[in-house]
C-alpha cells in the first residue's frame, strides 16, 4: 500500500467532511447563486424596459397636456378676439364704415366722394369680411391725419391699399382711394 | 546498533496532512458562507427590483390611460382647426399693427422731388411684408434713383421695378415691389400649436402708442415734409 493510499484510508473521515463541504459549495452555486443571478438580470431588464416605457408615456402625457392647454389658451384668446376686438356681426361691421369712417373723414376735412362695399365669406374660415373702397378728396396733410387717426383708433379696421392721385380741384387737392376692410364672425344663421 | 525498521506502519507527517485538510475545510466553509450571503443579497435585490418594475408598470398603465383620455379631448382635427383660426387671427393682427404713418414717413425721406407715389398696397404675411408701389417719375433714372434710396434707407430690400411704361404725359409710370422691413414689425412666429403666437400678440388689435412705430406723438402726420403725390410732378 502506497503512502497516498494509506493517508486516504487513515483520514477517510476527515476527507469526507472536506469533500462534503466542497460539494455543498458547488451545489449552492449551481442551484441557488446561478439561478438567482439569472433572475436578477431578468428583473433588471424588466425594470429598464418599464422605466423607458414610463418615460415615453410620461412624455406623451406631457405633450398631450400641453396640446390641451395650448388649445384652451388659443380658444380663449380667439373667443376674446372674436368677441371683443372684431365686430360681432355684419351690422356692427357696417357701423364701423358708416357712420364711423364718414365722421372721421369729415373731422379731418376730407370729402367722401364715393364708397362701395362688399361683404363676403372668407374661404375655409369662420370669418366673413366687409370690404369697402372709399374715394376721398383733400389735402395731403389731411389725408395723413385721416390715416393716422384710422390706424390708431381702437376700431378694428384694416387699411388694405392706398391709391393717391391728383384731384381736379385746387393744386393741393389729392384724391385718395382707400381700400379698407374689417372682419366679423359669421353666425350659422346669417348664411352667405 | 539496530538498523532495521521494525515499525509495522512507517512514519509520515500526519500533522501536515491535518493542516492541509483543515485549510481545505476552512476555505470550503468560507466559500459556503460567501455563497450563502450572495444568495441572500441576490434574493433581496431581485425582490426589490421586481417590486420597482411592477410599480413602474402600474404607473405606465395608469398614465397611458390618462394620456388616451387627454388625447381624446384634443383630436388632431380640432387642434388643426384651432391652429388655422389662430394663424388667421395673427395675420389680421399683423395687418392691423402695420403702421402706415411710419411707412409714409420712411417713403418721404427717400422720395426724390421728381417722383410721385400713386399706389401703395402691402401684402402682409407671417414674417414678411411685401409692398407694391405705383410710382410716376419724370424719367426712368429718377425711379431707379428712388429704388436705390429705398434700399439704402434700410427700410426696403429686394425692390424690383416690375413694369415701366411711358404715359401720354411723357412721364414714366412704374410698378415697384419689394420687401418692407418694419422697425418693430409684426410677430414672426407662426401658430404651430395654435396658441403661442396669438397669445404673444396684442389681441386688442389697435396699434400701441409706440413712437418707434410711427404711431402717436413721434409721428404726427403734420410733421410730414414731402407728400407723395405732392412733389414736383404734375
């Protein structure tokens, strides 16, 4: 019997205990540590996926909320614009041109020679426009005064075009052909 | 002297064997303890991560439902309608704040004595104002000089003499078109979401009393020196 066999034989008990300890180590790694590590990796992937999805949904929610807020804000502003700034209807729009513009012309010493108006529905819009072409005669200074007062007045009147020509009267007299317009919200019952 | 080994079991170093086996056992036990601790740690972390993932998934589902609800109240069609209406309102406001007084003041500083402005028509779009002007001049050189003066003033750019023709009065009648640069012009922002641009504007519509714009005080029309149409031309 060799020395090696003799040691194995004589220390069998002690060797068995050591071998058992090592076997338990291997078993613990194989059946507990490794599966739990895999499970943890899976949980980490799940967590990462849930986090990114949550971020995406949070962004989508923020965008939807912002769009909703923007829409509400725009609606409020539009309602205010339609209700407080623009004439409410054709009658009110008509009133801006006559007597308001007539009076303004008189106050600035201009003679209203001719006026034509047309109301029409704007394409793809809830607004309708009332356009007028006015032919006014007077001095240049008075024409400038008229335009100045018209554009600084609170009434919502747009100057669309200005055509100046020499009048037939005195040398200083000019003829102003002024294209003006205003807008109002057309109600369904008003029709075209 | 007796030289023969009479022992039935020859000697070997048992202490060394015990030492090696003891060391192996200790290492094995240490590894065992480490593995046990690792298992506990992994289990704890896994439980915690699973709970957090479940919480995140619950939140996502909840938020997703709320998003759907909010999105339901803001349909693309409605949003587009509001955006179109806001753009339209912004364009009107931009047209309203266009200062004719300032425009005339700037024209008057550049108008040569032998040129007369007969027509002015601005086309106001978000971000740009294109102005069409009808002018009458004694000769084409005077009109060209006027175009140069307009561009040099910084108030206009890209001015083009679109048409020019000789009238019965031996005058040249021309149509000029160019970009007008307002000193404090209309807001350039469009209404991408229908709200922002409109809310930035003066919804009251009337131009503010801003001297820089040539509105009240600083630009009293009575300060005008050379009237368009009142120049040297007949």
